[in-house]
């Protein structure tokens, strides 16, 4: 079982930046991909970005050019650098395995962007 702890969210204005962190522990050694997901009320949780252990990254179109996912294998930590934030980025952000996440999600971290 993997334990996931997200942090780094906050309330900011449009155009500002945030850096999210995800610390993983437990049965993590076989994980090939980690991803960031986000969820707003009334919508399904959606993937935002994911990263392979070799550093290959992928992004959903709405965040390309603004967000950067990275990881530190030695620290079992994944990051999401979020620049040029927009109000539509407002959501609770979670990390988990990709493409099949664990059924046990972390608490998430709230990101609120005001215009």
C-alpha cells in the first residue's frame, strides 16, 4: 500500500506561481509512473501531468507551457511547478500512480486562484 502526502497549495492571484510536492511511502518501488490529478466540485478527477522514472513527462493541453512536473527518485517525491496560474486552475490537487491509481488517495492540497 502506498501512502501519499500532498503539500504546497494555497490561495494566490492570477499570474502567480505555486510549487506542489508529493511525498510517497510504502510499496513504491515498482511504480513506473506518477501523476498529478485535480478535482473541482461537480467534475471527475482528471489527470494533469505524469512522469516516468526516467524523467519523461506528459501534460494535459490546458497546462502545457505553464506547469512542469519533476521527480526525485531518491526522495520518493514528485513536484508540480505551476506558473502563470489561472482561475480555472482552482482545484484540489492530488498525486497518485498512473495510469491506474491506488484506490486510497491522499488528502490533496487546495489551490485557489483569484482573478
